[in-house]
C-alpha cells in the first residue's frame, strides 16, 4: 500500500527533481527512485567500510600486500 507524504524542497532539490522529470519520470517515480538509490548507496558504503575494516584487521592479508608492494618496488625501472 502506498503512503502519501509531503516534503518541502529547496531550490537545489527542485532543480534536481525537474531534471529527473525531464527524463520522462513522473514526480512520484522520480522521488521514489531517488530515495531507493540513495538508500542503496548508503548500504553499499556501509558494506564497503565493513570490508575495509575486516581487511585492515587481517594480518595475513596485510603481510601479503606488503610483499606485493615490495616486489613491485623491486621491479620498478630506475631513472
């Protein structure tokens, strides 16, 4: 079941909404898709941050990264 809400838009948000509507989306479709896309980006950022934290806490992974970096540095051309 859909739920109606009201929102006050500032000038920047109004311009963004007009841009989305210019692609053929209705006002409701534009707002719904933007909310879902924004929430998805937040979820992905959170998941990525958790993955980075896990990798930083992994001593074996960190040692392997250092070994690869050392190997790459030894193969770098001089000059």
